[in-house]
């Protein structure tokens, strides 16, 4: 795994999500083509892991957009763990 970006901030609890790593990975089983990357998004002890084809730049951009959306939802009072806030 040669291509990698990592956020080296300490692991103290943070209320915001952040991209903590993007690493080149093997493709999923049954797929033999393309470059694949594994990314990790963290918020304190919680982690979201994903895998995506593309370049290091494009996968990092995807993960950062994901983080922006999660943080925007959290700022509006929506749970990052639920599809949408229940209607009253």
C-alpha cells in the first residue's frame, strides 16, 4: 500500500467527523480491474470505513465531501446514524 494520506491529530474526542486515512487497497472480491482505495472517517472513537475505485485524489475528495455532509447534518441536529430526522 504505497499511496496514503493520514491525519495525525491526536485521538481526543472531537465532535466533528474527519478523514483520518486514505490508502491504496486491493479491489473487492470478484473485481479485477482498476485502482481501489480504502478510506476511514472518524469522530472520536467512531469510525466509518469505505472503499472506492479511482485515484488517490478523487477518493480523498469523495471522503472529504462525505465528511462535510456528515458535519452539516450534525450541525442541523440530524443524527449521522439515521437516514433522516423523524417528522413530528
